[in-house]
C-alpha cells in the first residue's frame, strides 16, 4: 500500500507516475533523496551518476543478503 504522506516533498501520489516504486525505494533505504531547505527531495528528473547507481545497486544487494 502506498504511504499517505510521501517521503519526499517533490512527489505526490497524484502527480508522480512511479509513486509506488519511488516510495518503495525510500522505504527500503535504496534511495535517501537530497536534503534541501524545503525538505528531502527525490528530484526525479535529475541525472543519475555512476557512483550513485553503484550505491543503489549495493543497497539493493544488501536487501537480498
């Protein structure tokens, strides 16, 4: 079930196509978002760097552990 309160200030269940998947990533710790003055943001249209992708894959692998 999707959370009522989104974990990131820049996504909502009504305006974000992959809301369920993004909230799952946060819930499992695979992604932690970006800390900003407005709160934690997901920044869905920002490019993903190789080092960030390595962190995501490592966190996912640790879930399987």
